[in-house]
């Protein structure tokens, strides 16, 4: 049985621009240990920050979830990073991504 994975904060999550997003989350606390699909916040995720795919160069990767290898190799045998990254970036007009 394939299981999902929780997110973990990265060092970028302590940046003053995003630290408020984690006010009630401890430095080493896992985020989303329980989830509706595969039992955790990240399930069949292949989201990652990559400038070549359109991620702004100033984006911060604020949390990551790494999936078990057996979850993806059948679908994406050449994929390097297995899991999901949560990013934060400012946008035009004072918005955020």
C-alpha cells in the first residue's frame, strides 16, 4: 500500500516575509500527517519549484513533502524529486502566489 507524506518546513519558512504563515506550527512539526487521500497532505504529488517551468526566481520553497519511491517510478521513471513543494512568491499588484 502506498502512503502519502506530510510536509516539513524548510529554512525559507522562517523568512520574515512568510513566518506569519507558520505562527502556530513548530519548527520541526510535520504538516498534514493525516489526509483524505493516501492518509496525508501530499499524496500523488509531483509539484516542484522550477524556474524553467515558470516558478518566479524570487519564490521561496517554504515546505516540502517527499513521497516513497514506489509511488512514482511506474508513472514517472525519470522524475528526480518525488513529492511536493509549497512555494511563496510576491506577484504584481501586491498579490502572492
